């Protein structure tokens, strides 16, 4: 009988701890895939971009002004990130063929820090473009008016819940 009085509260605490742990870490997200297939503003292949620029005036087309491959931080990540100047003088960031792990609370940050910086610096001084739309595929994020794009040095996939970077790509303009 004395063992029962001890086991029931311990079991209750363990069940609550397990529930909280599952909520916070969401380990099943490592096995899930959220695909996004948005139309890219600038095609990734040279042949496609030559064709599209030949059929439209240069002043009226979107133009890639900076680009880089993803550097994995906490999770293996591949694909290309590009800073795109729009015909209306606005800017967007596009991810072509992104492939990373899914995770809880993932956001896209524009960073004033070089992509070679230590991971912890990417959680400081950033501009958030919102939640990551998917962990695989092509996607586009509009940069709000008023953001100084000349200060952007990289784009980061960041897990807010754990203050951890999934990946970073350079976006320094030439």
C-alpha cells in the first residue's frame, strides 16, 4: 500500500513531463514534410532566364541581385536563396529547391551578419519575414518597404522556440 501512494504521484508527474516535452520538442516534425511550390520570381536555370529576359524589356523584369547556397547549422539544408529586385523597386527573397528538416516555430530572418558568422549572432538584429512556408520546395517572401536591403548580408531559417539556426545563406550584393 505505501508503494501505491508513491507510484501514483510519480506516474502523474512523468505523464505531465512527457506531455510537456512532446509539446515543446515536437519530435515527429523531424519526420514530416511540408512542401511549397510557389512560382519563382527569377528562374534558377540560365536558359530560362535568358528566354524570359529576351521576351520582356529589362526594366520590367525581376532581377537577382544576390544569391547563395545554404550552409547547414543545426539541420542539413540544401538549395539556393536569392535576393530579388522587383520592377516596382521593391525586393523579395526566394528559395529555390529548399530541402531542410521540418521543425517547430521556424521563421525566415534577414540578417545583417555574414553567413560565416557564429550561429548565435543570427538571433540578433534581424528582420523577420514570417513563418517558413514549407521545409521543401520553392517559396517567395516579400521584403517589407522600409527595410534597408543594403544592410542584408544573409537569410536565415531560425527556430524561435529553441533560439537555434537551421541554416543560413549569403545575400551580399556585388
